[in-house]
């Protein structure tokens, strides 16, 4: 999202391809007894430098167990193998106060007799992603019961560094870097299997005892159970060869497993096209080619030649384009059956393979990806013969999925940071499209953990640095309110109200006597539009956009406090709301233009300010049409980017223009016409940095909330409001998940009469609003002919 601007060139690794990853065992409680496992490291490792490490232990079992549950974690990351099979990835990112451990049942992978348990652990240290918090290199595994304690990490484990893995410093890049792997120096043999000879490996070194959160004096690795399921891992072939230089490619490559031989002393360049953007662990299997150099480059798109990595053009085009991207690099050792799999997933549409052989031929045995992401299941359904709507929903869903794994992220390629402004939209996408709210709860917890002592949250978290976009703290309060309205759980939200109060107390310190904010501190980013990225401010230090965001936050907070918090806070916030409304109207309303100005001087106007004015109730019914007309037609207003159109479109719907929603989606049509398969970060698609930004996926909300008209009408979706905005559509139906089941609607126009069917979960109720007339809805089926 915000302050990380880059191009990239970096480096690589080697490892067996991921085969299967078992989900965390359902219904397994966190370990209640104290841990007696130890954090371990390889001997001689100071824990602060980049390194890739292998840990192993063999155990003998008299019989195959029915269950064998363990809990494990690492710093930075691990991959756990049982008898050669990949069974777990982790831990999910957190911070040292809340260091996640994963829970896995190993029984399906164990056998009677000898078994090998092996862990790949890596620490990217100074090259770590910005989202990675770290203490030092370490690994821990704890048995669930005394029977499983045989696997507890201690000096019975062996550990060794693989010196064949090194980073190559490149341009600043907030996500994970590339890898450099010299196969001549890597650990030889199948080190994850039970037949591997590890007798020469030294014993692991004890670092400290494993401690659950609250049981240790310090804060290093305060262990908590991860609340998230294991990520999806799905085999994925590359689909197209777009160009080949220096070699003739056999038919079927790369879509089908096809070997490719590169002769000695040959230079080859291949451009491969997945045809859509993806996140995947990339695996390259190869043989021979002693000292051959191999690089794998990854890019979301190609760039116009000579544009210095700025102009992208149509994403489907390759002619007249050049490749700029992150790179993994390998050196072959000449043996048969060499294998490389990236430590972290790579984001790409295009992969460039560059190979330079020396005196031996190199055989590419296979090249493929393993898609990964949070295991969301898309349960929302839209039935329509409008192909454009279907395509937009599919692109939006892919965008949302690529930005959800251990946390929500702003973009998978550049930053992988969980920004509050982005995440608020992503969470609502999840509520409308899935029945799984665990990632949203995780995000709310982590944002709450990020609060500075003065009350404001970090702009993004987890993060190994501290960046504060102060208005994002106000969107955090909006996120709490969203969760409360769409999913309920008063106890969860009540636990967060202390943080909500801290945020509002922070802002109260910058309110003037009339309630208006003065000199909003830290980075006051609003949107990538005009001066909305932190420069909007009047001569008195105030601006309408910040006063309106604060007003809206007070409204959300008062709503939650009145019903599940403390009435004294609700009363306090309601007084502040009344004061702010009076001040905003007095300072910023321009009666001649019938618009709210950006500042007291009334020399600038924006869609942003007037959208929030509508949404906070600052626009009277008599002025509503004038303001809405200005939002739509006055091009002198600072225009919302794709991000802030989320709020613009909601405002236009509230102004009564929702039947035109589909006509407001021009930016998405431009994305599709330019060959994007995910939504771009900026409205200037030709130069957009990120080709996959989750804040653009709001149509996956509004096709259901605005067009089909389904919305929450009470906390926890306790009541349901159905107010469709069909425009020229004459037949459409769909459904979304609800905490108590599903909500389905169907609309069909025949002989100038609308046939409407609405099915609500049992024991719920709601209303249908049709052309300003209200109809009561009951649990179960409701049918109307209007």
C-alpha cells in the first residue's frame, strides 16, 4: 500500500516440492499443561544472521498411532516433514507478545518402526519482510501428552546450517526477498526421509524453555495457539510459453510435465505465462548441468521497453515489453534429481527462466507451482446472465484470495502488510462471500495489539517497524463496528472497547474548542488522490476530511458503547457528535456550491469529503440531490481513487442513486480491458505499482449489498434489510452466508410485475424496502408479486 516503492532484483534456495499440508486438527484444545520442550538452534548460530537450517529426530514406534498431536513454532518460519512428506507450515505471523504456535496431528504420516521428523527453519534476519517480527533463529516442538513428549525439542534433536543458501541484497522490497542457492554447497541427500544418514550432524543447542504467554518473566516468544487454519496448498501448472530464445521447446511445455534439455555452453531465456496472477511456491526439478546458472524471475506484468519499469500497458501483451522483477538464482551441481522450492511463496503472472550452461547439458525435469492462501471457501452465489458481473466477481475474489494468507495483506507482491484501511474492506468482502470470520478476528486482535501507549494504532501490523497513519485508527473503529453488525459476538467486541476509547482519547487531544481537529498528527493519509495523501490542511490546521472521519468514529463508538459498553462513554461521544456536526456545517458547508469544502477557506472540494458528509448524516434531505449531483458530475472535485470509491459508492446509494451502481464501475472495466486478472492499486492502471490490491475488491460486497440489496439491520445480522437496486436488470438471484445459515433472494420481472422471493434463516426477521415501501420479512421463505 503506502510507503514502500520499489523495483527488485534478488535470489534463491533448494528443497523438495510441497506434497500435502494437513490442516490443524479440528477440535484440539490448546495445550493446558506447562511446556517442557526447549527452543533450539544449530550450534554456533548467533541467531541474528540470515540462515537456512535443518533439524531432525528419528523415533521408533511399536505401532502406527491413531493420533499423535504436537504443537510447534519457529522464528522466523518452519516447514515440517514427516518421513519426507510436508505436513505443516508456520507459524502464522504475530509479535513477541503473541507468538503463534501451530497444532498438527502427525498420525497419518507415521508408521510402525522407524520414523523421521524433520524441520526446515529459516531466518531472513536483515532481509526479512517488513511484516516479520523476530527475536532470533529458533525452533520448538512440544508433544500434546506425555506419549508425544518423545518428540519434544531438546539436545536429542540434531541441527545443521545449509551454507548453500544465501541472500543477495537488492533494491528495497518490503515483502520476502529472493534466494541464492549453490547446489554444490547444499546438504546432500533426502534429509527429510528416515533413511537419511545424520550421524555426522551435531546435536542442537538449547536456547531457552518454551513458555506459554503469561508464564514467563520476559516477552521473547510468549506462545499462544494460532487461531487460524492451515493454508491451502494446491498443485498448479504454468499454462503458456510466450517466448523462447536460444532453444526449441518441445510441445506441451510448461502446461504438461515435459523434460527440456539445454545443451552445453548454451544461453536460454524462456518467458512463461500463468495467464492469471497467483501466489505459489515454485518448484524446479533439474538434473546435470554442472555449474550451470539458473535464474527464476517473477513479475505481475511486463513493462514497456525503455520506460524504466514504469509503463505497463496491456498485461496480456509481451511484444515490445521487458521483464523487471524479483529473482531467485541457482547453481547446479551436476547430479541427477536436484530440486529447488522457494522458502516463501512467490507472486507472479509471468516467470522468466534464464539458464546458462557450461560444459554439461542441463535437463529441466519439471517446473510448477503450488498455490497457497488462506483456505477461504466462496459460499456467496450470484446467478446472472450478465457475463461482466460474473467476471468482475471472479477477478475480485481472486484479488481478495491473493491478499489473504496468515493475515490480510495490502498486496502480495510488494509489501504483504496488513494495513487497516485496506483490511476494513477486505474483512467485509469476507463477511459477504464466506462463512469464515477467523482471519477478520485475527486482524482485529492484531490491530488492537499494535496500539502505541498514546492510544493510536499502527497503520499496519504485524510489522518490524512502526508506521502511523493516524486516520487509519478511526477506520479500525469502523472495522470493529462492521464485525459487530455482520457477525456479532458482543463479548469479543466488548473486549476491544478499551482500545476504541484509547484511540478516541488520542484524537480528543488534538480537537480544538469547537471540536475540529487541528494538525492531525503522524501521516494523515486519506487516499492516493490530489492532496488527500496527507497534505490537505487549512490555515488553522484543520480539514473537513479528518473532522468527518472523527465524527463517523464517534458515531460507531457511541452505537457500540450504548448497547454493549458503558453508557457514560456513549453519552460523552454523543455530545462530541453534536458539537462536531455543528462545527463541520459552520466551517465547511458552501451554500452557493451546495457542497462541503475541504478546508475553512473553501478553495478546494473533493468527492472524499462530500461522500463522508452523506455517510455521517451531514447532508440534509433538501441538499442531498445537489451534493450527489456534484459527486457524479463535478470533475473539479478531487476524484476518489479505486480505494475510496468504496465510500463514494456507498454515499451515492444512500443518496438514492443505487439503481445506477453498475454504471459507476468504469475503473473495473478499464482494468479488464487492460488484461488485469486482479484489481490494480491505482486508478492510473498503466502505471499502477501493484497489480493486485485488495482494497479494489469492493464490488464483491456491493453486488450483494447494493444490487441484491442484502444488508445487516441490527448487530450480529440479527435483523436483515433487503433493499435491491436493480437498475436495468430484469432477472437476477443470489445468496450470501449469514451467522445462522444463508440469505437468498431472487428477482424476476414478467408482464410488468416483479416476482420476488426472499429466504431468511429461521428465527430471523427483517424488512424488504421496495420503491420506498416497506414489507415485513419472517424467517424462512417470503414471496411477493409487486
